[in-house]
C-alpha cells in the first residue's frame, strides 16, 4: 500500500468553470449578483421592484434557480426582461456548470446587470462560487433576527445584506439592534439595506447603490 | 445536503489521481475541511459510504481533519484565531476580513494499492 499527496481543492472543477464564467461576464462588463436567502424571504419580489425601477435606464437579465417549476421565471418575464430558468431537479444550490449553460442561452451583448437568483436555502448556496461580483443575502423580519448566527456562512460571505418585509416587523419580535450587532460580528464590511416590497420602501437606495457598483465595474474593466 | 455534491467531486478527483498513480484500489481518503465551511463531517461520511459503492473506492475509509480558522490583522499584521462571530484582532480590536484559513475544502492524501 502506498500514500500519495493529492492536495487538490474538492471544488476545483467548480472553481475552474467559475473563472471561465467570470471571464465571459467581465469581458462584457456585466455586473453579476448572486442573490441568496431562505425560501419565501422575498428575493423575487425585491427583484421585481428593482427591475421596475431600473429597466428603463439599464439592461437587466435574470437567471432563476429553483428545484422545480418556472413560477419565478414567469414573474420576472412579466417585467419584460430576459430570464432563464434553471431547475436543479433536487439539488439545493446552483453551481458554476449550471450558470455556464444558462449563459450560453442568454444574449449577453447588451446586458449591464445580471441577477442570479439562487435556490431558496440559507446554507448550501454560500459554498459554491458561480462567477458573481457580489453575493447579496436577504433576510425577512418574519424569519427572526437569530438567523445570521444560526446560518453564519451566507451572511459572512455576502457583500450586502438586505432586511426585507419591514412592513411586518411590528407583528414580530424581530430585534433590529441584535440583528445589526450579529451582522457586525460576522461581517463588519457588508453594506446593509432595509426594504418593504409591499410599501416599495428602500428600493431607491438599493438601486442607486447598484448603479454605482455597476459603474465602478465598468471603469475598473476599462483600466 | 450539498455534502453529496462535494463527495461526488471527491470521488472523481480520487479516481483520476489513483488511476494516474496506477492504483487499482483506494483504501483511505484524507480530507482537510476548514472549520468555517458549512460542511458537516457526519453528512460527508454518510454521502461517502453511499457514493463509493461500485467504484474503486468501495470499502475505503474517509478521514476528515478540521483546519483551524485564522485571520490576519490589516493594521498590525498579527495572525489570530477567529470564529464566525469574532474576527477582532486581540491587539487592535479591529475587524479583519483577511481570512488566512478556515474555508478549506480539499483532498490531502489518498492511500491505495
């Protein structure tokens, strides 16, 4: 019997495809968001509001990840932007290979912003890079302020964290002070936003923040 | 349960490496897993046992070594142990996002004949 040193990253294949995805997207100057949260926290609703606000100024495309159904893709399609649905058929997260396939089906030439809505799940999607510029996680007030500590990886790896369903906070025991304290201990550098899709609140702030992120990427790629 | 996808990747890499080294059978696979990763050793073991059937890894054992999480302070360059909820430099009390180890997911060694 003999032993060999392997020292190989288990997600090597995923990381190689991620690098290829990123190259394609960077060459086109597309800003890419990996949008993550548990099911039902309002990713698609937020996306609808953001698209409605920005679609006259920029070109947006969306990749929708779900285990089954095209329900979310239909909602995005109704906003009049190109959308590709990925059905993972059971898998709890999107990976780089699935995104590679979706990129082949999208016409990327005029796209400024690509939003990849991951499978609703607070754990697994955080482990897989897919070619994004930023991970954004959404938490809704009805889920409780303890979730960042219970599911730390996603909040730790996110560049921005959105607290959604602010209109419902008065009906819950959500403690905003605790929430921000926990977020700070996990990830002091994340940008934070508060939104209510029902009241269309906080959407303008996210949109102007996104516009500056997109602009910065286009400038950094030109240089 | 992304542990199944992770184990499927492990098996693929192990078979490639074992074949390269002219092994006909793999007896042991050793992984290094960072303590900040969201991977459960119990789930990895369960997925491993199920997925190695009918492969050259069948009957092999899985060894998982945890890797400690360490960050470096951007001010004083000191390295210090961290966890998910505490990444403050013990000297400067400054939050560090420069994480040196803790997210590892890699195959360290394999043993075979």
